[in-house]
C-alpha cells in the first residue's frame, strides 16, 4: 500500500479546494466582498450595495409555502445597483446570504441566462 500526503488549498470565501494554489480564484470569487469582476471591471462596490439595501430597508420578510419566514429582496433592485452584471449580482446575493446565515432567499435569478446575454454584448463590443 502506498500512502501520500498532499497539500490541499482552500478558498477563504467559499468551499472550493484544489491541489494548486487558488490565488486567481480568490481574486474573482463571488464570496469575496472585495472581489474583482471579470465581466464589468468593477462597475460597483459590493459592500456598499449590501449596506445600502439594508439601510433602505429593502430586505423584507416573506413567508414561503410552508409558512417559514425568510428574508428576501427584489432581484431587479439588486440588478439595477450592480449595472445588470450577473457576477456582481451573484456576489451581492452571496454577501446577503452570509450576513443573514441561512435566512436569506432569492427567487427568479437566472444567472446562466444573464451571463450569456452579458457575454454576447461584450463580444459584440470587442468586434468593433
């Protein structure tokens, strides 16, 4: 039997792990409150948006179909504040989920569709 000991690297902001250092991942991780965005080149400050949403009482209580109260927010409000960037929108949602551990819920956010739309716009702009 062969036994090997390997060094495993973990992201500080999410559960991702690898046998290689995750410096690049941590830089862009949506769990990182001070992240850099590869889509919009930092169009917005995630921490500022989260603070504004809380300050303006846009986080509301809502009961689900089982009567369990959860905190939620209008997805369009988040999208407007992030310049409609799907990566930044996801980062705001993840920060709110961290803040309200397990109590924050958001429905109707189609990340993949939003990302494809944004990516196609960027590709068209690069072709000019």
